C-alpha cells in the first residue's frame, strides 16, 4: 500500500458531480501536481485531503491510517494557501510558532524550531515583522515555513505561486523543490499552470470535469498523452483526425475527415489497427520538421501562413490539406529562412506521434 | 491651495452654525451666574462636585451604561458570528430586521416596553402561563433593570452591525490556516477570529456606551424614581427648573466623561493594531 491512498473519491454539489471516482496513490516523498483548468475538481480534491470538505464516497489514508473521520486539525497536514493566509495580527515569528504552540512544546523548543524554519526559507532577521511589511515572495516563504515547521505528514500547496511575478516565481519554484526534496515530504500541488507542474513534479495528475484524465511522470504525460485533452492542455499539440488505411511497412495512409489523405510514419503492428480504424494523430509543434524537399516518404505539403518570432523560437502556422498546424523551431539553424507564403514539407518521426482514441 | 476644498464649504458652514457656535454659547452660559446675565463664575461646576448626589448619579449612569454595553456585547457577538459564518441566505433580511426598529421613535419603543414590563403586562402573563413565576406582581417596572432592558434593545443593533462588519472581513482562509496548524475550533476563535474582530467590538462599545451616558427618555418612562440619571438631570435643568447655567455645566461635565471614555476605548483598539 502506498503512503497516500485516495480511493474512489466522489463528491456532488447541488446535484453537480464535481469529483468522480478519483484514485491517487503516492509513494512517500513524491511531489504530485493536480493540474487542470478551473472547475476541474483539483482544489476540491485537495481540500478533501486537508479535511475542509467531506467526500460523498471514497476514502483517504496516509501511511495506512484512514483520515476520513478526522477534523482538519487532527490530520497533521501542512498547507500553503493561495493567498498565503498569514495571520495579519501576528509577527512572522508568531505565525510560524502558531502550529508548534498547539503541540504544547516548551518555549525554548518553539524558539529553536522557529529559528530553524526561518533559516530554511532564508528569512532569519525578519522575526518581528508583520506580514503586511513583507513582499509577496517573503510572505510565501513565511507560509511555507509555517506549514513545514510542525513536520506534517503531507504538504498541500494551493496555487501557491500564482500571485508572484514571473522571475520571482521561477526562483521560488526551484527553492520550493529543493526544500521539498531535502526534507523528503510528500507534497500535493494544485495548479492550472502546466509549465509549473512540469518543472516541479515527480508526478502529474491531469484533471478535467471531476476526473483524472491521466496520471504519470511529466515525461509520460507530455510524450504519451492519454487523450486529446491531455495532449492539448499539457503543452500544445496538432491533431489530425481520420481513418487509417493501407497500413504497411513503416507507413500508413491517414484519410482525413475532409477527404484529403497523407502518409504518416507507422511502426505499430497492423493487427492493432485494422483497416479503417478511426484515430486522432497527435504531434507536438516542436517535433515537426520543415523542409523544402518534397520527396519524403511520409508527411504533408503545406503553405506557411504566419510566422511568430519569440526570440528563442519561431512558430510557423502552416496550412496543409485543409488543416492548420503549428510548427515550432529553435532559433538555432537556417530554418528561419522560411518566408510567409512559402510552400514547405512537414514531416515527423513515428516515435514523436501519438495515436489517440478520443 | 486645491480649489476642490470649497466643496466642503456647505458642510463646514452647517457644522459651524449649528454645532460649534451653539456649543460656545453653552460654554458661555455655563460660566454665568444667572440665566443670560449675572456675573462670571465657576460656581455651576463647583455645585456639581460639591454635592454628593451628582457624583452618585454620575457613577450610577456610568455603571448603567457599562451594563448596557456588556449585555449588548454578549447578545451581539454570537448573533453577528452566526450571521456571518452559518447563515447562507437571508443575511440581508436579518440585517433589515435589526435595522427596522431604528425607524421607530425612541419614545414609542420606550412606551412599548412599559406595556411589556409593567405589572399585569405581557411579560408577566407569559411567565405566569409558563409557571415560571408565582402569583405576585412582576415588580420589574420602575426599576433600573427595566431601564437597562429597554436601553439594550435600543442600542445593541449598533453593536451587531459593527461586529458583523468586522467579522465579515475576517478571511475564511485564516480560519482554515489555523485549523491546518492543529488548532481546534475554540483556539481558532480565541487566537484568530476574536482578535481580528476587535476593531468591531471596540467601535460597537463606543457606539453603545457613549449614547447610553446621555440617555434620558428610557429612565424617565421606565425608571420611575430609580430613573434619575445625568441625562434626566440635564433635561430637568433646561425644561423644568430653567437652570440653564447649571444644566450647561453638567452637559460639559458629561461631554468630558464621554471624551474620556472614548479615549480609553480607542487606546484599547490601538494596542495591537
């Protein structure tokens, strides 16, 4: 049995099913991100783990112990809130000491633990400040120190970085991950930012409409998305919907809905994809090669409609066979010599495409 | 200077004409020996401090206002707390229910209480029906208790509203943060909710205590012989005895007490902010 076990967690609000049989199991020390658009149930899931919401069905256990019947204050779970929720009438030191005081530690121990926690988040010397005298990043650190100082069995982070500006945010991401690894605490992080989830996590659960669409390592979720939602939400993707015909050695013909067809690279055995199998081919913008050579075995011909330059990369919007595809190239080659309106050949490798059922 | 400052002129004019000037006229009277004439004197103030009865009445008034404030607080806090945290819909209706009595004359309300509290009144009938009292008269009318009951009724809405507003500002995430830090509901209330609602409690106390000091309608109607307070002394001086000079002096002593109590309460509020 894993360290954190969430089984068939289900919840309805006023007849609306907001969570539908959520299953998660996490090994100790894992950093899990719950990723999804707003209203997907990620926050509700986390609030249930914290004990602020109760589930209709399902169970949650930590370290083999069920926590379903425990109120929040008996669950031994640390939480960093989206707004940080620092107590405004207390100093930094008092905020951090708050949880320790509930554990009835001696004054000396509390002072020592508070000092250690503030040192961990590099806020030594800020003990007597009030929260409103701190910057957003500093408030964030206090909230983290406050949540970790009681040595909880689980750490919950509720979109905790979203209020910070971009540079500070990536600095905090690294710091957060380093602290998390150092103390080895099992962590659940709620976010709608896929880049942040990719950066921080050992494991990502992509959620939509109360269900987990896919759960796996950032690599798995990105390279092998389970469906078009995951492929489109985690990073970007081009989708070609059609039927597979003429499945042969190394390639197959994909007949698109609009009647056009192209040869796509194909390595799977034909038996898994009988003639006429409906499929959605997904391929990432950065996996598509652009060439002027039109003699390739697979791929498609297209016309560059629009070019976006963002410094490190170029994004080409290409119209091909009545579809619009995004192609992204690093700004490191001669690729950018392509011009708007130019005809190009688009090609990709079999291992870079995913055939999806939905 | 910014020309917008002239936008304040109507209000400043009103304040000067109808507040500051009359106040100075009253100060002037309080130092005169006889009506609008006579000579300059501090005798009016001396009278107040030399006569035992006035000091006793002052103490009685302060004590009564204190009781009214404490009882209002004990009633208002739980009410505001429930309104903020438990009741989902109908908050506005409850607030309206609290505010509507404001639109009724204080006099009418005092007489209504007389009907409720008097011997043979509604309260007595009700209590007897419930077998909570014997057959004797209730004996509540014309006592300090009756005055305090009516005053609480009149002033506690100020307290409910100010406490409600300060409680509503307490971020729910703070309560959850406290619980996630192993604090039970009682500790969370004592260490988070209560301190953060303190500004509302203090302003509520000021809004109840200060007008209670100057009240005269309720003591007059419900207090009988027990109902003499500073407010009624002033009223008598102006309307019954025509001792304007002494009345004005007592008014300023009352004003001094009010300013002093506000200063004390405000300091209380600043302590931790």
